[in-house]
């Protein structure tokens, strides 16, 4: 079973660049406090890296 990432949005996207807003939307995050569980792969790691200052990430099994 592959590892997964639990991604929680902790900061607002209002003052961020459009590409970062789009990245949050691609992750499935719409508002502060939203939580999504995504597969741990290179694509999702890249998304998280692009918006690392807006989200909190935890690895889960």
C-alpha cells in the first residue's frame, strides 16, 4: 500500500499569485481548514512544494 499525504490549507490564498491559487484548487483545497488526502507521488509533491507556505502536510499510511 502506497503512502499518502494529508494536506491541510492553513493560510488564505487571497493575496497569492494566480498560479498558486490554481495549484490549491488542483489539490482540492477551497478554503482555510480544508483537508484532502492525496497519493504520495511526484506530481502531488510538486503541488505541495509550490504552495508550501499555505499548507500543512502530514504523511499517513
